[in-house]
């Protein structure tokens, strides 16, 4: 068989649930993990992140997934998820897995924080692309050729009752749902309304542009991060600071990662308010993180942000301003 082609993941737009009389949609749970496309061929699994980085070595337990398609080769889209002790997806638990590449440390983490691959779409089978097929046919193929195992699953999908599915996602502590038009093809690399995400939590990706020293218990480490997003003109604008949601290990890891990125001048296109600029350490804007927030103000500032973790699977240029109010916008996570 020919080598498998490379695919970029299709992305969802933020939106609302379909109404009860709209029956052309399927509803899937939204998993709070890392998007990955799995290339299964020749008895091996290669995992590629949303920004086309090879992350195979970080998740050795998923190599067993090579047998999920029998002797057939396939390209499968899904999410890598870590679960907490209550069985809920935990982005915090996944954080150390996302950054570790040392084989000894990876092996230990695979034992203590194992992950599960949640497969939700089939893009290629043997020598044939299937992205042109409607969603329903791709899902039926996936459920036929991809056999669930100990660390990989094909999650349930719902064909109606979007409100009930969304309520279930909230009860189960999940991130939300993704509504997919039944007739939609798979559009690699495109964000389209044929997939619509509806979230229980307002979260957004941010670019780290600097940090301020802490005091008291945080003396000698990071007190808060200074955050930015890009506007349509490609300018990095200051959108606020975050000083909550960190663990001690997160702060230590961030300090080590930011140290070699320091620079003399702020990376933001417009002046940063004096109270935030005072004593700030500026950095090259190359690291992306994720924060939870209450709302976005009229001047695009985040209210009550709380840190969730780094997003090495995102590029800084993808992080865009979102409009005033609560959730929404192109840079909303997902």
C-alpha cells in the first residue's frame, strides 16, 4: 500500500446548539485534552498534533492502538485525554504528559498518568481518502474498522436531543459538546460552521508576553503572567494578566521555560498599563497558554482569568482577539 498522506485537522466554530426541530446534526462530547491525528500503518502508530508536531514519543501506551484496525492502514482523528480519579477528563493531569520527551520520565508518566485516545473521525482507509464522504458514512466506517481497546475508544454520538446531550456533558464534568452536520465532508485545516462547539466553560488561548515577580509565598518566582492576543492586523495586544490557577510545579516549569526568552522591550503593539508594566520581565511571544475567564470587557480585557496550562499544540499566530461579552470568537479553545 502507498504511504499515508498527511492531513490537517478540521476545526469547529463556536456557536449555539441546534434547535429541537433541526434533525440534520449529530452531537458528540467535547473532550478536554489534546487534539491528535493518528497514522496507523505497518504495525506502528504515529501521532501528530494540531500544529503538525510529531508527539508520538510522548504517549508510548498508544502504540498498542496499531492493532485497532487489524491489518488495515488508516488515518484517525481524535483527542488524547487523561482522566482524574473520578473518571473525568483532566487537562491539568495531562499537562506533564504534553511536555515530557525524556524516555525514562515518559515511561513513568505512562504508568502513573495513562492517557486514552478518543477517536471520532476517519480520514483515510488503506489507499483511499474518505474525507469527501458525509459525516455519517465516515463514522460508520470508523465504528466498523476501528476496534476499541484498553487505551482507545470510539465515544458515543447522539443524533438528536442536543439539549439533553449538552446537559449530560455538564453533569459529567465534560468541556461541552461538538455538533456536526450529518451531511458534512471533512475539510482538512478549515474552521467551519459545519462543526459547532458549545462549551460549559469559557476558555481562551493566550500568548505569554511577560511576567511579574511574586511576593510573599511566591517570592522568587512568578506572580502573574502578562497575556496577549493578535488582532486582524497581526498586532499583539495586551488583554490582561493571570495570577491564579497555578500549582508550584507549573510555576517552576514556566520560570525555566521563560528565562531564555527574556528581552528588554515589551512585545505588545500598544503601551501596557503602568501597574502591569512596572517590574515586568518581557519575553518573546512564542509560548501559548490557556485560561478560563468570566467575560471579555469592551476593551478586550479578560475578567477573572484563571490559568489552565500551556498549549504546545498551538501556534502564537493562531491566537486571536475575541469580542466583548462571554464566550465566543475564533480563538475560543477547541
